[in-house]
């Protein structure tokens, strides 16, 4: 690729199916029609991209698998092979499962259409014209259900050599910051300050327990683009492209005992521990199976909102929140679940603003005592008192527009229970 081509470069026709463009709502027939249309649109695009070969491809509007077979037959008449790329294969199926699991079962179980699609891919890969298939998605949920229809796949998700494939190393971030520093005339001190901001908010991911931490590329590039364009930090540290992760946290929290795992994740002294991430996430497991903490923690890992920590004395792997941006998603979801009423949310906003400007903590403490403790009294989470209090203050005060707020921050050879550090780009607050 690029400057390092392999012997197979320029030997493939590339067919790409992007299931993120599909609408997963409606009846089973509506979803099947959307899937047919998406696959047919991709096949039709091959005729535009490679007109000498595929302009005559037959498109069956009612059965995209017939269109697919005809495309493969045309590819076989050439010296080239077909490479099928499937992006976000699980996107619409995950939406369907959350919204209506009966629809999901119809699509993937037995002779469901999605399973039929993967059976066709498997058959056409056995010397019939498809040479390679690469499938990318967020979670292994769908693949667990269609595995009997496509049992020739090799899961590379947790292979050590791919652990840093989708992240940025800090050296790469530093190289880009140096280029931006020249354009924006940033001093070395300002460069170091920007790196410290990015490290706190975007670093922390590990997909192999022996690898260094890497940066979330979506978030890092969001920050770097803004800094390059305006020579200052973005006010919101969370790129809206990752806001959907909050819904994934909410889905897990809604499972039986899901709220308990969310609470434990926020406890740095007692993080969830697993032997290794589970890969059994079929619909029966998700909807009817026993969902213990290792199961739910593994799912959150695959969804990108937990990452590998250290191993404990028994060799178990801890899972932890990678950075402050993801911690914010947990806290926002916690706030929505504990205090869903409009009046409470407005009270939180006014109380937090009062504290930011005055430092007066009494109204904040009153609210925690009268509202948060009342909520916790109705829930048997067996939390330690200190964790309840810390979580309450984190939930109310977390605001990355003004502060960098963290728990168990290392300070003067000790640890602060909670710390609110004024963002370096907020000069008025830094003098208050």
C-alpha cells in the first residue's frame, strides 16, 4: 500500500458494502429491502468504476444475491480477482436488535436473509471468483449469529500485531503538533501544554496488554484540525462523531444488573476484571443468557468505551475507562438515569455554575444530600460511601469546557479524591 506495495497491488477489483448507510428501522421486509438496495447500489457502482468489465452486470432489484453472482461471474472472465470489503457490517443489525429483537432473529437466525448473504459470500469464496474478504465492525454480535453461515472467517481483532492498527502513537501526535506549532507560532511550552491536554482527553487505549497506550484517532484529528485552523483548542473536547458511544453505554446499563457494572467502572479502586474478552455475543446470549460482569465488561470493551488496564496478582486483566472524554460519556449517562426530571437537570446546571463562579460548595452539598442520596437509597448497589459521594460530585461538576476534572489525580506523591484543574486556555478562570 502507498509507498510499500505488496506483490498483489493492482490485481483486484474492489467491491465495497457499507452497511452504515442502511436504515435499520421498519418491518423485516423493510429492512430486507434496504439491504437489497444497498448491495445492488454497490454492484451498480462497479459498472461505473470499471465500465469495460461490469457495465453489463445484471441487477435484480428483488434479489441482490443474483446480482452479486452475476458480478462475480463477470470478474471470473478476467485475469483479476474480486476483493470484498464490508464496512460496519454490524451497524444496522445492532440497531435492529436494540429496537426489536424479533426482527433481528428473523434476519440472522435459521435461514434469515443476512445469514443467507454470508452463505453466498462463503460459497463464492471457494474458488468461485471472490479471492479475499475483509469485514470491519464495532462488535462481534452479528458474526456470532451468522457464524454457521460464514465459518471461514479469521478474527484478527485481538491479535497482538494489529493492536495499534487503528490508533495514533504519541510520537505521531507530537510530529503533527510540531508542524502546527510552526504555523501558529506556538512556543515549546505551548506545544507541551497542548500535548498534555490531548494525552489526558484522548490517550489511554490498549488492545494488547503488552502494548503502549495509543490515542483515539477520531478525537485526536478533531483536536488537531481545530488547532491548526484557529490556533486554539476546541471548546468541546468531545467530537460529536463519538457521541453515539453514550447510547452504547446506555444500552449496557439497561441490561439486568447493567447499572452495577457502570458503577463499578467508575470506581478506580475496584475495576471490572476478566480473564480475556468474551467473544460469545449471539442474540440468545444478549437477550436471554446470563449476563455477568465479565460478559458486560467485554461488550463495553468491544464497543470502545473500556480498554485494557494492568493485570492483577492473579493474572486477571482489568478493564478501565481510557480517558476523560469517555469518562464524560459515562457520567452523562449516569446523570440521565439517576436524575431524569427536567427540574433536577436545571438545578444541577445552576448549582454547578454557582460553584464555578463563587467556589461556594454549600448548595452543591445540599443537592447531593437531598437528591442523590435519596436516589441511592432506593438502589442496592452496595457502593462504598466514598464512591457514592465522589460519583455524585463528578456527575454534577464534570464540564470539560472550563475544567479538567479527574478522580484519583496524582499530586505531591499522593492522590486527590477529586480535582478540578482549570483548562490552560481559560485565562479569566485561571486568575479567579
